């Protein structure tokens, strides 16, 4: 089991731009705080250490690169499905 000191979190947002954007990232205690707040807000939490590592190299407010579209799309589609949401596809 990972300690909170090693915990990492990345928050992404999709809808305002053409690709998902990294909106927050943190490690350790700050990551735990992001995760706890997301849970309080009813935000879906996915655990994918490899994806977190790749997204962690991006700057905040940066669109994810094309090579990560499929991985992020799987997570977003699962989150939409869990919430009974159908994305507005243009």
C-alpha cells in the first residue's frame, strides 16, 4: 500500500476546449486533499498510476497530447456512464 507521501493526483476537465485539459496536479498530502475534495463533489476517481505519471509531466491548463487521447477517453466515457451522462458531441 502506498503511503500518502507517495500518492499522486491529476485532475482533468473536458468540455471547454477541443481536448481534455490538466487542471490540477499534486503529490503527497496535497494529492490526498484533491482526491478527498473530488469525492465530496461526486467526481469520478480513476486509479491509473501509469497515466498519472504521463499526465504529471504536463503543465497546468495544457491540453493532453494526442497519444493519450484513448486512455483519457476510456476514463471519461466510464465516468459519464456512471453518472448517466451523454456527452454533447459536435
